C-alpha cells in the first residue's frame, strides 16, 4: 500500500458550542471537489457540547481540543497541528460554496494573502428583524476591507504557511484578523480580494445577538488601538464620528438592493441609529477607563 499523500492545504476551523452550524459547514466542505489533497482541522475551544457524534460522521476531519480561549488561539493551534504549505481559514458558522476548495487552490497560487467574499443569509423565515436587515447591508464588507482598510476577515482567508510564520501568530483579545493582516502588509505582503471565493454566513437574528457581536468588536478595536492616556482624546473623537455616521450611511439602507420592502428599510435604519449610538456610548466609557462588561 502506498503511503498517504501529504496535504497540499489545511482548512482550519475554530469552534465553540455551535454544533449545528459546524455540522452544516463540514457537510458543505465534504461536498467540495479536492483538486489536491486537503486536511481539515476543527479546533475546539473546550465546548460543553460533545463532539463525538459529529466526529464519527466525519472520520476524515481531525478534531483537536484547545483549552485556551478565543478563535485566534484556536487558529494558531490549527497552524501548529498542521504541516501543509497552504493555510485556508474558515469559520464554523460559514457555509463554503460548492467550488470553494477549487477556487481557493487557483487563487492562492498567484497570491500571498486572499480574502474571499462573505455573503449573508437568514436562518429564519421572513419577515426580517432589524438586526437581519442591518446585517444584510453592513456585515462582512470584505471587498471594502481589503481594498480600503488593508485586511480581510478570517471567516474566509487564504495564505501560505511561510507568510504566517514570518508575520507571527494571531493575537487573542485584539481584532485579530485586522491586526494580523496589518502586520503582514507591514512586512510587504499583498492582500487580494477574490469575489469568486465565496462562503455564506448567517445574519445575527435579533438585537441581543447583534449587540454581543459589536460589544466584542468594540473591545477588540480599543485593544488594537493601544488606547492609553495619550490615545483617549482620539478615541473620544472616533466616538463622535460614530455618533454622526448613521446619517452618512442611511442612503445605503434606503437604496440597498439587498432589502426588499419599505418595512425592512425602516427596521434596518432604526437598528443602524440604535447600534451606532450605543457603540458611541461604549467608546466613551472606554475612554474614561470604565470596563464594558456591564455595558
């Protein structure tokens, strides 16, 4: 018997207590043709839900337990557990398109770092909530992130192991994808956007879920800014801009082709103003040195 071929790429999927979505992700990935050998690693952050049944359904997937907190820690463990030269990062709640692996191999050959498209879908039937309508317009603007902000989210990101090792690991507690991509760009690496490298991501279904997401992002953004005493005034200025931003972004809601009715646009607009005002309040608390745990 010939020895198994070494994988050409490793798909790294962090996971924590989201079994149904992880099962959906793995099922979609299993249907993908593999132009070259691929290993799939699920790095679990110590879920309270048992992974045994899911692991039994996917014997080709390697499940690794990482006791350290956070998706960044899980992704770093995934890289350490793998040996493939290409690293494909995917989130457990994402659904890769049926040609995701084929496109990934094609795109990475001519690139250094690639951010693919992240499309939003609803997991509940209509009508859309305000959170779902808001996310359909504003969530995961990957092309804008890559072209204008110099980073790609790790929900759909490709790179080479040598670039990861040269840049260093992702950092827990920061906006880790933005931080890592900025460090990679500082070393001269290029990030490309690939509209044909597609995953689908569920929208946040309600206000509490959307609020939790943005509370986490606000904490991570503050940490990434290294906002000590000297940086507090700029952070207050950013909070003021966040307060004003709904007025500039309202046309995106009013004219978005992703929203299908006047009622959806009203709910999205209401959520836009509510979220930005709440975020501004969080940012002011941070500037005053007050924690957001009770926010």
